[in-house]
C-alpha cells in the first residue's frame, strides 16, 4: 500500500499486489472489486480484462493494481511511487 496523499491528485491510496497466473489475477480483481463495492465505493472502473496480465481497479480515492509477478517486476510501480518520489508540484 502506498500513501499518495499530498503527492498526487489522482488518488489517496495505491495498492499493488500480485497473482500467480492470469486466472489468479482475474480472481483477485473480482474479489477486490466486490469488497470495494461492499465498502461503499461506486463507479469502479476496471482495465486489463480479459488478458489479466495487469488489472487496474480505479475506485476514485483508491487505485488497485494486480499484476502477474513478471509484469509487476517490469513496471515496478513501488519504485515509481515509493517514498523517495517528490510530491507533485502544484500548477499555477
């Protein structure tokens, strides 16, 4: 989980996780989407299905990335959005 508050306007929280295979990624995405709905999130946007190498769930304040391990390693979002990344500059 990466706290994005004060660092970008796209979301407050980013969650990055992995599934072992495409089918596992799809299953995780389905379950997380249902959990977000149960928690009151509406209008959840999903990208990456049916391939399921990388599924993105955009619930507004929360963004969830679910990868196959080699795809996660390639994109390395944790490094891109990690604590060493400077805060987004205000335009203006």
